[in-house]
C-alpha cells in the first residue's frame, strides 16, 4: 500500500506555513510563556530546539520533494538553515515588541539555530533512507 499524499510537496509546504503562523501566534501571546519545569532548568530552550527542529524538517522535506534529492547542497542544506535562522531572529524580535514577553534572547536564538540544523540534517538523512528503501522495494516487486 502506497500513501502518495505523503510524497506531495504541497502537504509539507502547508505544514510549514502553519508552523510559521503558529510560531508567531505563540510569540505574540504573553500567556504562552513557559516557566521552567521542575528539575529542568532552561526548559524553554528545549522547546525552542524541538519546535525549530520540526519546522526545519517540514521545510526541508518540502524542498527535497519539490526540487529533488539531487539538488545542490546549497539548496538542500544552507537555504533551509538560513531561512530558519532568519525566522528565529524575527521571532525573537517580535517577542521584544509584544507586551508581557521578553525577546532578543541570544540563547533562545541559539536553541532555534541548533534545532534548525538538526532538523535539516535529519530530514536529509530520512529522505535518503526512504529513497533507498523505496528503490529496493520497487526493484524486488519488478523481479
């Protein structure tokens, strides 16, 4: 059974657009400030890392499905990282303008950056793995 909608670049792009929208909704809401969890200092940095890893995964998957896995490294790796770094910086700036929020935290941005880099790396690795598996399955079904 093949699930073709998962290979649609439009699905992944829509997911990324929703991700960006939710990010800026969270950033402008003073009630979305997360206090440190008991026993977990700097819990917000973990959340920043995870959220940006997910966003990078969505965007990179869209890019790989749209441009193809053979696209240049600059497109597959550097463009998604640069875009997510810019979004992280805009997010921090927007928080500084939102009442009840603090922004321009370099450590939040660092967590965003590390999450973005990790998400881009994992999306590229998973895409490569799934492509190899699909090739093997396709090859076996033709024999």
